[in-house]
C-alpha cells in the first residue's frame, strides 16, 4: 500500500489527496442491503454495455458476478458523494451507472469525464502490467527514458498528448518536430516524461 501511495503522490498533491477503500461500504453490507441496491439496475440497462450486448447476442455466457461489477463500482460514487469521476473510455458505462444510481437515490449526479486509453509500448494493446507493455511511474529515470525511446515513431504523438502535460500549443510544436526529426521528437517526449516524475536534473542525466 505504501508503494502505491508513493506512486500516487508523484501525480497528486498529498495536501489534496484522500485515499478511500470501498471495503468501507461494500464490506459491511449484508445480503438484504445488496438486494436492495440491485433493484436500481435492470438487466436491460446492463445489456446496453457494449461488451455485454455483443456476448449476449453471440450466445456467450455472462456471469452474475460480471453483472454485479458495474453496480459495485457505481455504489462507490454514491458512498463517496462524487461530483466528478475521471476514467478511461473503457469505464464510460460503469461511470454512468454511478451517475444513474446517484440520481435514483436523490443525490446530485456526478459529471463523468473520460480520456483515451494509453497504448502500451507494443503499440497495440492498452498499457498494462499483465501485458508487460508498461512504463512504470516508479521505474528509475534511465529505464523510463529508454522505454520511451524504444516505442515506434507513430506512438510519439499519442504519448505527447496523454503523458506530457503539455498544452495544445506545446503539443503542436512537438508534432512539427516529429515531422522533421522523429527521433529528436521522441527524445523530447522521453525527457518530459522523466522530468514530470523525477525532475529536470534526472531527465538530463537520463538523456
């Protein structure tokens, strides 16, 4: 847990950060409470989710546990009184379930903001530990830098937009650089990513 928090604090200010575990509310519910919440989410609504819909039409099994997951995630929004929920586009449906549950329970409905999924170093799948195509926030600067340099040129713009914290003008400048000098642009992105998590001196040393 401490390692996880250390990584989170590289991105978010500890002064404005509160970590909550959903076992606080899910772990204390008895079965009658769970059944009470299930009435708020219909099977028809669950089948609106794209992957559920495709599997249902193809006659592929969908477990009850899988159906329960959007409900449990939606209840997280209810119990922490979320006003904004941020997630990847793969979580759009689950985030909207939270919004729907809040409305049904007479609470203000959260705003849902979704972002494109970050592709992994393989350029094909989304970045993830299980696929071993990730660049970890806690990795040493030289490893971070080297991994960015190893990605295909066509990923440079994607990483510049999602990983560098640059404004539109800065991204546009990077794209111009990419058109004339792909490797130089990649080095700029690698330097920026290391700089965000380890500082300018570490980024210079890694370069």
